[in-house]
C-alpha cells in the first residue's frame, strides 16, 4: 500500500446510521441558543516572553467569556506590519504547546499564531472537569460551549491587534480541536481558512458502523455500554445531537481542508467520510500510513500550503 497522501475532490454519498438519523432530525436552532457567545475584554496578561531568531514566543492568559482564564501561546514574527493569523486548538492528549513548532515555522512566513488550551487542559482553578458525563449531559454541553466561545474570544484578541490582518484569519484543530473546530468554522464568519485534523463529526454516535475499524473508539463504546443503560445512552445522544459539529461546519464560509489518518485508532473511515460529507466542496487529504497523531511531515506541509493559498502568505 502506498503511503502517499491521497487528495479527494468529490461529493460523498449520504450516510445513514441510527444516531446519524437522530442528528439529522434534530431541530435547527440559532447559534445564540446553542453556542452563545458574548465578547468580553480579553484582558490579556503576559506570563513570559522569549525572543528567538525570526519569532517572539509569548506565554500568556486571556479572560474566558464563560469562566476563568485561557492559557495560550502567542507566536509573532519579528517583521513589522499587519500579518495573517492562525488560531490552533490541540488534541485530547496534549495542551496548547502541541503546535508550537508549526507556529514557529509560520512565523518565518510572517504569520501570527495563537495556540489556545482546551478548558480541561488548564491548571486549577480554571480547569474544567472534562467530558463523558452520561448521567448529566448538560455538563458536556457546557464544556463544548465554552471551548467554542474561548476560541472565538481568541479570534477577537487577534483581530484587535494592530499587527494582524483581520481579513486573513485561519484556524487549525486536531482531534478534539478538529471536532469542535467544525463549530468554530460554522459560527464565526471571520475565519477564512480552516484545517480540521482527525476530528469527529459527532460525539453522540455509538453505533457499530460509526466505530468500526477504529479500535480505541470501539473499546470506548464497549465501556460506555458496559457502564450505562441503553436508555441513558439514548438520552445522552438525543441531548447532544443538536451540537454535532457536522451540523455546524456546513454553514462555514471558510475554505476547509480535512486531514485524516488511514490507521487512526480513534476516527473510523465511516466517521471521516461523514464529517467530510458535511462540506462537499472541502478539500480532503488522507494519509494511509499515519495514526491518530498524524505527525507525518507531509501533513504539516499540506496544512501550511493550504493556509498560504487562502490567507495569502
């Protein structure tokens, strides 16, 4: 099997699954109802600054519009002017430093990067309890709403800067960041280009086809069915269905690149096709020999090339 990235430019056939039908049947709602966002004074505070050749790395925090503060890393080029800017949201096994090397590479293209931490990856007292509250789905909804709102506040922080070109904002998310990044792209029209790396189209589909071939997702589903009743799982799925990223990303005006791993332990081929099908005009790249981390050099090169094309750097 060749390990070269496969690029796909075609419409995917509609897919059906029990919870997929539930997602499709969920009533439409306004963004303000499901993902409320009210801009606040970001109140950014510098923690430390390091000057490197061609870049300045600033560890900082800014005020969350929901609660607490958001630890972040701001990477800026040393060249003066108004530059494109990219917001990054990391995967579930990391924190805001995941894309630091990529941000440094972008700085040499005169691009600013803001690397944001997810609510559950923060220190106390700002840390969120995390996800998987099957007996209290509102706790998970609260987390996902805050994730989206905090990223949007990061965009506000960037566009308020004199060294940022507000017409050239990008977003990159991996795994958890790509899952909820779909909502960011669908709710914030300021984002012109987005890259979603190995994300899920929904977090409430527990059907066998949805997980087939992704052994960590299959194992997770077994644990869920072993711990909770079918009725409890169905109630959780119904509560989360309106928040499914695939429902929101289709509203995006941004140019979108999906990146998927051919050997992904967490994202099945079915789930990948379903997410991409939500945006038929998006570019899709598959890396047949990559796992969920998707750390192959070609994937980074493709991301940077895509952002350069659409943010004009």
